[in-house]
C-alpha cells in the first residue's frame, strides 16, 4: 500500500497552472491539465536541470535548457537530447487535497 502525503490543495492550482513542492528530498512539480493532476520530479533526466519553468503543451513538458520533451502522465521521454524518462509520482485527490506517493519500481 502506498503512503500518500498531502502536498497541495486543488484550489491552489488552476487549470493550466503548476506549483513546485518539496516531497522528502525531492522537488516535485504538480500540473493541472484540464482538471487532471500530474506529478513529476523537478529534474530533467538529460542534465539535471529544473523542469518547473518548462513550457507545457497539453501533456508534453519541454525542458527549458535543452528542449527535451517529457509526457507528464508517464514521465516518458518524447525526444532527444533526453534518452531516459523522468520520475513520476502516484497522485490522488481527496476532497481539496492533492496527495502523492512514490511509485514502486
């Protein structure tokens, strides 16, 4: 059973917006894409650069440094220079609380 932790409130993240929050030793970006929430680690897998300021086009997040693209739903890398996915987190909404847990590998 995953150990979920409240990290933000639904009311804090309007559709199309995001927030960055600390989760243990990680920094996590929470996205609201059309009322659905997704959580990814705030670190590009290509060159350890923060992703929080990257452009989000639907579900595709662009690294602001080198342009690598990632799917915020799955963490999959969509184009070079990244060749590996980014970390994602299990997420659930309980009332107004957005809760995340580490995915089991």
